[in-house]
């Protein structure tokens, strides 16, 4: 028997980029909103924390954020005369599962590394001391700091001499590093 839920003025199916923006915009109307999403809930911690977030095997090869086509799938056919067959292996079509939609599950995304990702040993020792690191844990720094990898000034050729190359003059602008903001602070 179906479970009857409380009614809502607006129902949004899928809380990806579009559904999330739509829900935020509609929240100011005072109408009651329900968002339906397939899959487990996710949160910044622990789902998007290091080292889990950089696990290519887990996400790119084993498709952990994708729909499990062995238990639930879509069917397809090339024309109306063919029998629709279930998709049992993921290819270039990667239907996601869980909160975040394509903003989370699409494997082409490149996560911005944080300062701790470059110097986990140094920063852990500095903040917490050696006692928090298990004796059998292989933890080491990359050898380069986050600051040494961040572009703070960008140069491009001056438009007044665009016809000659290489161009001796450049114009500079200052680029501030992107502020590190976690989802609990920006979406509360």
C-alpha cells in the first residue's frame, strides 16, 4: 500500500544544479516545497572530504555516484519496431544517484585541492601533534605547498602590440585565491 504524504504546493524532482537553484528561488515565495531525490543523502563531511574525494577508482571506474544498473535501469531501443532492452553496463550515459545530480556525479569534474592536501603531515603535526597519527600510517607531504601552486597574478599580451610575437609588454591583474567555504556555511 502506498504511503500518503503531506501535500505540498510545489514538487521538484531532482536536487541537482537546476533543482537546487529552483528550490532556493522558490523558497522565498512562502509556498511549501518538497524535493524528491533518488539515492542516499550526502554531506560535505564525510562524503567530499580528503582522501575519499580524490578516489578515481571509486568514482571513475566503479561509478559509486551513478545509478546501479544491476538493480534499477532504463531501457532503450533504436526504433519503434525493436524491443526495448535494459541498459546493464554504464557507458557515456551516466545517470547519477543521490543529492547533487550532475554537479556531483559527473566524472569530468576536477576538485580544487586545499592547503592540507599538499602538506598533510606538516599541517597535521602543526595543528594536532604526532600523537594523532597512527604509527603504521604512511603520511607524507607532496614537497610543494598549496601557496606555491596558486596563481596570484595573471599576465597576458598587451592588445596594442597584438600583431607581434613574442610580446615584450604585458598587462597584469591581481587574482586573489578563492576563499575556502564549506557547504554548511554557504547553504545554511
